[in-house]
């Protein structure tokens, strides 16, 4: 047993040394660098434009001011449903929990108590028809109660980085304790568009629920997001989104659009009339016309550790790069004209000497202060691996010799 414990301890020690984990952390830039493209004016009270893969902010107008989200809440509602009910063909039977949401003036599909719809039909009703009663019924289906479901929503919000968001219902009806920010909503939509089913549903121009056990006629629904349907405000490349409106929130809108190698997330809050559509189009044009995505490299020049969004006239070799070490973790920061744009961290496998790289070809001379792990790192890892194998063999041989000696003595 003593030798087995020695082997286990050795395994843990060596694996701890060799474990190396890269974890990207995007930086929300409220102060943009000098030389940044001039930002447009929008009429909405709050707005943000974010690039999805990096989380990098390209436009900010009061993006951290707390506001009512109205029905843009339903992006999180749909995401929680999709993450917890994988079978979209599952039948949902409506109960009397929906009755308060059927009050005049609410957005509904007039679901009936006892009516049966599939999860997929419910999701289209939520995202296209903004059906409040369907949100409530699905919250109970997923979590047993609206309170438990909103606890899941709040936990998910924290998980993806929201710091100024709190939900108390699944549909976005006004409540003093139901609030968010443009930036947090961008984080939520950024997470949601990773889900293919969400994009398919939230990006659909129209959908029909056929007659059910309680409704004799079909329900034809159209997307309220004008950027996703043919017409004056249609935006080529728009892939998903959600509108919202209450008297307290005014008009709200979240939308994602993809062109070439970038997906942009746009959120505008507290808009009047059609300003939410014109503002979103303006911000998308600003993003796609002025920026491009550039890969970032660390340990080599073939495997990027992430992407950074830069003005189209700027490439990655114009960035300054700096490293800092703390608790055996190295953090690398990329900056442009003195403003930090992107950061990533690596848990170092070894405490090693560092040196300035001799090959500066990927950076502009005179702007870089870059520290790389020692080039001796790979030989050290190989040596440790060989040493580990030799020790393992010795311990195993000793163990079998002792075992054989015990048998001979007996």
C-alpha cells in the first residue's frame, strides 16, 4: 500500500506541474483609444454595440445605467428553457397559472387552460408573439414555480458576467425589482446566440401554430423586430433579436447580426417610436463599416488565443503587449494607444525564468513590452516526463519484488 500511495502522490504532483489552462477574459472598453472611429449619435437613452466572440465593446451610450428591459427579458427566458428542456417536441398543458397574464393589454396568444402546445410552439410564441402567459407556464414547467425559475435566470445572469441585472418574472412586466442594463442585455444575447435553436426561433420572420385541442383556428405570428422581416428597416445579416415595450420601459430592442467574420450584438433601451430600429441599424453599420477581427497569438503564431476587434486601418502588430505574474498565473494584456482592449490569463505549469522574446516580427518595434515563458520550458517538461516514467518503473518493480519475497517466505 505504501508504494501505491507513493505512485498516486507522484501522479498528482506531475499532473499539477504539467497542467496549463488558457482562459480568455474580454475587457469592456468605455473609454475608447485615440484614433478610434468617431461614434455615431443615437436617440435611444441607452445603447451598446458589442462584438460577440470577444465581448469587446465598440459603442457605449450609458450602457451601465439601470433600466427596465420589458420583453427583452424573454431572451433569458427562452435560453433557460432551451438549456433545461432538450426535447422541443415535449407537450405542455396549460394550467390556471396563466390566468393573470391574460388580462387586457397584455401580449398573449390567448392560450386556454387545458390547451396543449409543444415546447417549440411555446418558444415561438414567446419570441415572436411575446406571449406573457406562455412565459409563465414554461417557467412553472421548468422550475416548478415562477420564483424558482427567476432564481435560475438570476444565477445564469451572474454566470455570464451580468452585474446590474435582477429578474422577478419571466416575461418582463414592470416591477421595481426587475431591471437590467444595456451592457448586461448584450451579455445575455451574446450567450443566447451560441444556441442554434435560439437563433432559429428568434430569427424567424413568421411562424404558425396549427389548431390545437382548444383552438379551432391557426395562430399566425410575425416577428416584431423590423430588422428581421422584409420592409423599411430590414437589415441584411440580422440573425436574432427581441423587442420590448411597456410604459415604464418605453421601447427596447436587442438584436444580433453577422457579416463576414464578425457577429455584433446591439442593445438600445428607452426609445421612442421607431428609433430603436433606426438606432440599431446605425450602430450595426458603424460596426461593420469601421472594424474588423484580428487573431491574437501568444505561445506561437499558428494557434490564436482569441480575437480582437480593431479599426479597419489597424492590424494586430500595432498593439502594445504587456504581461504580469501573480500567484503562478500570467496575464497578458493587449492595448491600443494606451487603452486596454483584451486580456487573457494562463496558469503557469512551472515557476520559470522569463525573458524578452528575440523575435519581434509580429509586433511594431518600439511599442512592445512583451515577456514570454522561457524557451527551456519544453525540454524541462520532457525531462520531467522521462523522470516520472523511470520512477514509476522502479516503484512497480520494487513492489513486485517485495510481493514475491512475501510469497516465498510463506
